[in-house]
């Protein structure tokens, strides 16, 4: 994890565990705590290749579908014109 993105791991450890100096802890402790980071932490997102949290993606998808549902109830929607992008 340190090789992948040292700054992201340091930020996550500081935010989650209030650990600011990783060198002060044994390597096994740092590894254990790093594996316990939540799924939407910076380093976990980078490991999984995610550019944004899953919740953000789901909310965007819900907003898009809601826009289409609202459009379908308009006169244009009933006639199939001016569909939202």
C-alpha cells in the first residue's frame, strides 16, 4: 500500500486512527490497521481502481433515472421528444 500511494495511506491512517507517524509503529501493526480501513478510504479506492465512492455513483444513477421518469410524465415524454441526455 505504501508503494501504491504513500500519501493516501498516511491521510487514511490519520483520519481513521489518528496516527500521524507510521514509522513509530511496528510494521505488523501498520499492516493490520491498513487492512482494517473502510472500503471508501482513499487507499482502498485506489487499490480497487475506483475514481469515486460507490455511494456517489449510485446517487448519480438514481438522479439520472429520476430525471427520465419525470420527463416521461411530460407531454414531450409521452410523444418521445426532447429526451434528457
